[in-house]
C-alpha cells in the first residue's frame, strides 16, 4: 500500500504503539540518565516515573548521571526531587562517585542540593577519602571547604589525611587543616 492509496475499509494503517514492560521502561530511563539524555529524562519524569528508580546494583538515575558528568541531567533530576544521598548497593552516593571522578561542577550541584559531605559507604569511605585516593586535588580542596573531615577513619582505619601521607601526595596533604587533638583545639603538629 502506498502512502496515497486509500486504506481498505475497516483497516487502520497506523502501526500499533510499542508496548514495554516495567523492566524495559526502567532500563530505558536509567540508560537515558547514564547517557545524559535530559529531554528523555524529562519525558519519563513528566509521565510519572520515580526519579529514585534503581537498577539491580542500586544505581539510581542521579548516581548514573552524576558519575558520567551530565550536569544538565543532574539538574533535571534534582528539580524533580531525586534523593541526593540515595546509596547504591555498596553504600556509595552520587557525591562519592563524583569525588572519585573529580567533576567539580557536578559536585557543586550535589552539595547545593544538600548532599552529605561525609556520607560513608559500607566500608566507611567518604567522598573525601575517594578524592584523595585518586589524587583529585581540586575536589579535595572543595570538599574540605565544605567541611569534610580529613580525619574520618574508614573500616580499614584509613583517613583522607593518612591516605595522602602514605601515597606521598604532598599537595593534597598541604590542603588539609592541622590535625586537632581530641581534648581541644591545639594542633598536634
């Protein structure tokens, strides 16, 4: 049948709309977040999808968009009330992923939306510890400016300060305020 040919009586010449399962819809939504397809994310959210939907590993759309440096998509998700400190299956938040990658613009968005600076994953690591482990000096400076604790110890006894010292990261160590004694404001060194 050609485009100009009349349809036989009783036949609809439009193709049926595709039907997707809830699992397929969730996958498409999370893929769009991972790929930074903000227009598609906006459409999903307008249709009522939960902005905190997660995959089997616990990755939310916000975690995926933030980790992949899609600031516009992050802004869209936050505007639709995505939970800023939602944890993945290992207990990491979007800010922890961004600290690992070193994306300051997205880190600023997350902090402005209320991200917990010293949130810990299941082994007790904070965004500052991740930024230090991967030598992200500008991120370390930003997190410290926001009040991150350089002496918080993870489950293995490591702190950002200890990691920086052990890895010989003098520029990062220099960013950290003097360590305080437990009994008062006197510096140890």
